[in-house]
């Protein structure tokens, strides 16, 4: 039987809240399902609450509300944090990505998450 994990889009007010919402969707109250893109990708690849046979769907309801919350403002904020942690040789690339986001160009945090889901769990995301 296919497990369905529901993300209520209006509950996603930023990336930190997304991690909580998806964790609870998969593993119940207080549940964990990654707190960064790499961990999220690992969780989608198996374990951490997903069925062993990989038979699951992620239903992202009212995803447009999440798209707005995880838009360019959140992207700039996250890239500002990333610049601080980046190796000095990588900072110019992260800064360029941040500058594009500040101009309303390029992928957003929402896009990053969708890309991870589609890469790790192809065909299992339903945007509603």
C-alpha cells in the first residue's frame, strides 16, 4: 500500500518550518526527516520513516503558499548564511548566486527542495 505524506503548504513559513512540517508528515509529531538538503536527500533515499519498498507519495497541498514563503527573500537569507560558512575559495560563487536571488533571478529555496525530491524520489511528488 502506498504511503502518502502530506505537506500542508500554508504551514511552511520558511525553511526551518519546512523541516518540521515534513518531519511530522513522515514520522509524526516532533519527527525528523532532515534539516538540510543533504540530509533530506538521504532521508528520501530510504529509511527515516519511508517504507522499505520505497512506495510513497509526497502530497504538497497549497504548494503556492510554500513557494511564496520559500521564495527569493528566504533564498537570500539562506545564501547569506551559506556565505559565512563557505570556504573562502567558494564565497564568490555563493555571493553571485545570492546576488541573482536578490535580483529575483535563479532558483529559490522552494526550487531546491523540489529538485531534491524529484532527484531522490522521481515521480513521487504531487504539487496541489
